[in-house]
């Protein structure tokens, strides 16, 4: 995310070579630490994520 900016949650899961459950746990951890911002997808479907301060 630090290299690509805003990404869809589904794309993050597809691009990381780890089980989806591990990716979602990592995203949850970063969210609890206040490192992520979530927003609705531009098409109105799904969620997009960006690192805060990006």
C-alpha cells in the first residue's frame, strides 16, 4: 500500500501471497493501530484502503 496508494480490499488479498485470513488479520491490526483509512469504492461496491498520510 505504501507504494501503490489506495487499493481495493479484494486486490490486496489477491496480490499478497498469504492466506486471505492472514491478510485480513494484518489489515485489522493496522486499522486498530490507526494506520489505515477506509472508504467506499468508487463504483459503490466494496471497500478501498489507504495508509494514513499517503
